[in-house]
C-alpha cells in the first residue's frame, strides 16, 4: 500500500467519524434547545415576547412562525438547513438577526482570544522546554510549584483580583468595557484605548493558561526523554540540543497539535467567564447573557459554530499528525 493511499484511507475513516459526531451533536442540540423547552417543559415561545396581553390567535401565529406546528422531523430538517445556510434566526430580546450581532462581537473576541492563545502557547512552550532541559534545578521546581499554585485558582478569581488591584486601587486600567465612551476619534488613540482595555482580560487568560501549558510541555518532553530512541541518539554522540529538537520534538508534536486544535474554536466562541468579568463586548459574554435570558437562537448559533469549528480543527489536526507520524494511519 502506497503512502498516499494509506493517508487517503485514514483521512476517509476520520471524515466518517467527524460527520457522525457532527450529526449526533446537531441532534442533541435540537433536543435540548427546541424539543426540551416546548414539548417537555411546556415553555411557550410567546413567553419571550414579554406581553401578557397576547391573544390565543397571536400566540398561535408565534408558534407557527417558529415552526412548532410542524412534525418534529420536518422541524429538524429545517433546523439543520438553516444552520448550514447561515440563517441563524432572530434574537428573542433584541429582535435583530443573530448573524448581525455575532459579526459585531466577533472581532473583539478574536482580538482577545487570538492574542491570548498565541501568547499562552509561546510563553508555555518556552518555559516548558527550559524547565525540562534544567530538570531537577531550582528553576524547574519553581515552574512546577508556580504552575500548580496558579492552577488552583479559577480564572474568574484571577480576573477579579487583577481588576481589584490594577483597576480599582491603582487605577492603571479601566474597570470594564472594550473601549472608552465616547471612543477617541483619532485612529491611533482609538487603538491605544482598545489595547488599554485589553490589558487586564488578556493578562488574566495568559496567567491562567501559560503555567498549565508549560507543565504539560515539560511532562511531554520528560516522558519522551526516557524512551530507548533517546538513549540511542545520545549513544551516537548527538548533543542535547540535537536530541531535543531533532528527535524528541517530532514525538511531542502530535499531542500538542491536538491541544491547539481544541483551543482554536474557543477563539471564535469566546471566553465566557473572562468576558463577563471584564464586561468585554464579545461572543462569550453574549452567550452568557443569552443563556441567562433563555435566548435560544443566540445559544444555538454559538454552540453550532463551536461544534463545527471543533470538528474541522480536529480533522485538520488528524491530517497534520498523520503526515508527521505515519504510524497513526494503521490505527
């Protein structure tokens, strides 16, 4: 069997698995957000219009508007078609198209989560590699202790602590928001103002994540350093740097790629806790508010995007890992 043929067969199997996961997630999402509220809990959609004076005829028109007068199978088909064609419906509370509100908040979330993810990976990778290269030293012990200590605190506590010290007491940074009101008119001043508001939520995510990622990288390298191929490479006279970067790194990459694949969808769906703590105008805070208000169209849109991006990113990760490590094609 040729290399290309084995790769194509492996990716075809993974594609079938991913499609099955997508279908099951859509069914579960439909049951939780459409069937459960109306058919099980008996929550009438007219409830979201907050008008107790609606007549029964008006309530029936609202049910028809949401397609609740049709069979469940027909509702599910329309539900899936609307999701895949971008017709995400209207928010119950703002009466605006969900896609419009999503596109308003998406740049802020990408700015926050994209920057924090890149910084977390870079900082964690550097600290983790240095720690494993100096294993047993004081630096290594400090990295382990600090990472475990920070991991003991939930991310909202870290955010509130930074907000209290640097926002409330020292007044170095704003307490909330994405930009000042009114926003600066000068483009340079506007950019500086956004970065000023970005500093605390960005620091919160990086502090909460970099230590754990560094510890993860350290343990991965440490596990591989005990393998026979490392002893063979050292016996051949290779330097420690060559062993680490030419041999160990190749075997460490697959789990790192999987972690990155799971992190990437979060750049779009947002950091719910951090965005809520800092009142950041992003997708995460929007999702939290929608969940508290039973705004199902918003919740289902964000969850659908999260599911699709997770499946796609994991499939791409499967492809990259299969190219880097041909052994996985045999599984």
